[in-house]
C-alpha cells in the first residue's frame, strides 16, 4: 500500500518506511537491557505497540519512524530514526536508536541529521527537541554532534511504556510512569544554523492513510482511522467501558492517543487494519471494528468496540462486523477468523453468538492474556454463500 513516509538517502544510509518484517529486530532491541534508556525493557506486546505507533504517526501527523538500511548492500538494517508528537510529547521530538553491532559508526547522527533537515524543509517545522536519559552519554553525544543545545526550560514530561507482561496491563502497551530526561533543542534557521524558537510549526501536508478500502452498510461508512477520531475515541478509552479492550478509567489521553496511532500503524504495516465506522448521514464516528493481527497474535482476529454508550444495542457492531467479515474472506483471502473475548464480557460474547461464532477451546490464545476465550467465526464458504 502507499504511504506518505519518504525514502531519504545519505552518504551511507537509506532511510525508508517501516515494514512488518522489521519487527523482530526492533523487538529484540526493545527486549534488551539497552532499552532501559527508552523506558524498557519491553515484552513483545508492548514492543508491538511502540512499533505500530512509530509507523502510524505517518498517517496521523505526516511524520513518524523510518528504518535505516546500509546503502552498500540495501539489506542490512542498522536502526531507526523518527519524529514523535501528539499528547505523548510536549514538543515534536527527533529520536534515534541503533541496533547491536552497529554502534559507534555515526549512523545515528547521519540518519537523524537527514530526517531533521527533511522535517524543517518539508514539514515547515520551526522547532524539534530530542529527549535523552541523563545517563545515556552516547545519545547525548549524538544530540551535540547534530548541533542541538541543552534546553533547561523545555517541558520534560515524556511517558514510559510499561510491559504488559509484567504489569498485567492491556493488550497493546500502556502509558505509565514518567522517566527522567534531558532535553536538547534543534532549531531551524534560514542559514542552516540551529536556535531556540518556542513556536512549534504545523505539518505542511494533510496526513491520511492512502489506498485503504472504504466499505458501506445500510447505516455506516467503514474507513481507516484519521486524527480527528481521537476526540470521540479518547472518552471511550479512558472510561470503564473500555476495560476489556485495553482501556479503563485509570487511563489518560496519552494512552488513548497511542491506541489510535496503533490502529493507523497496523494499516501501514499489515496492509489491513481496524476500520472506524461512521454514521453515513452525519460522519459521526460510532466505533472501531475489524481485522487485527498484532505481532504476538496466534491468528487473525475480528474485533469490535462501540465508543459511545448511547450507541449500544443499536446493532451497529453486528452490522459492521458482518460487512468486514465478508471483506476479509472475499478480498483478503482469510481462511478463518477468530474473536478473542474476555469471559466477563457478556455483551461481546452475546454478539459473537449472533454472528454465528462458536467457542473454540482448542485454539491457541494470545500469550499476553491466556484467559481470553476464542470464538471461531463461520468459514468463508458459509459466509460468502449467504
């Protein structure tokens, strides 16, 4: 599928869009002690959330993560650079990480400089910062080589993403405690110098997911997520109604933003993902539905959420899921589909039954939550014949 992520080249590197095949190496770094400076180590579930977020920001902001490949062979991936923003970050951040065995060769500086220049020239940003752990001398050295200056006045609240395996948290990474950081300022200047300017620029483009299907039902339009969905999604994610799908009353808007970014990133990485259902007449978002396959999922899943309590019991979830199930069988070629449901979630269990699903007690469960029930959807032959 087409994305808005650019491909940039430097003397030794190609900076390219992220792919699903990049995840194993990314997850390995995030599970290692070296991830301590980034709030880790992280289990596979939390790493997948971070990975999707980095990819999904392209659809939501028009900037995000890029992988760094060596130009000499076009295959060796040495790390990642990226731009982060949203409620998770007080300012737009320029970040970098280098995989084990490739440190100390200047790749982080070379890649980050290219992305920094692209951000200033293409996005029209006036300001970037880089957040570093106080003990991460290597990262601080990169910031200084890039010409950044320590900024004692910059807001310094940045989240740590806790491991769901060790915290008993939700299914795709959680917003947790704040870690100590240092801020370095990268500033745009007409002559290429860097200086402090408190005004944050806006993206010059209108970010969106490209080449994603749009499905319609009697009452709904099913489309890829967009940044404006956050206004409706956030109250749901931060309410008790979301407790079975990774949200809850103890979550904040940062957690909700990461969930939206994960939705968008899944589309970028898998070529399919969660649809947002909107009212055909008003465009009002109703909920999220459809295909879901995180990095540690044993099978492709069909999921559903209704965001506003007033829209429950209106048949929207069944209507959307029937259309999307036909889509994944007919257009994506899925041979089967499951829905993972918390055994306490009576409403979802009842919907699964109305969709013709049956409880599959022999199917593997997601390792992050082995208590989930597996509901098996009818086979493609049955669905497509109807």
